[in-house]
C-alpha cells in the first residue's frame, strides 16, 4: 500500500525543494505533486542506475522534463504517458543522494504542518 511508503520530500527534503524551485517558473501540475510523491526506493534495473523512484519500478516513462540551472541540465523528471505524473527522478549534478529520512515520529501531523522539525 502506498500510504506505507515515505513521502519523497521527507526522504530528500533538499532535493524536493530544489525541484520545486526549478519548476517554479512553469509551476502547474508537476509542482503540485512534489509534496505528495511517495518514495519507492532506488531503481534496480541495472547496477549503475540510481534513479529515485516515485512510482513502482517498471512504470512507463515516455517523457522527460529537464530542469536546468545556469543553462545546465541538473535533474531529469521522468513522466508517465500522460506527461503529468512524475514516476522517477534522476539527479545529474553529482550531489550525494543519501536519504535524509529517519523514522517518522508517532504523530507526523505537527511535523507536516511545520511545527516540529
């Protein structure tokens, strides 16, 4: 069940913030998803793949949204066949992709509301 999976923004808060910042000029449906995306883990399709899955592995990804910073592509968002759902994220800027997620406190409502960090 997807509700058992952590939110991508909780596992990678800095990356989620960067994606939102880079999407902001376009905004729209992709920006709206970032807070609700679930994290399915790292893709295991090959030994060198390190895409961060936000949908079950094997989900179709015929479209890519390239996010640029200073005229350099730094993140690829793979999109579903409708072009409106992010199914995985590939980071190209060389940053560490260590999850920052630990165990959630028993009551996450305060943390989500920004009252507890």
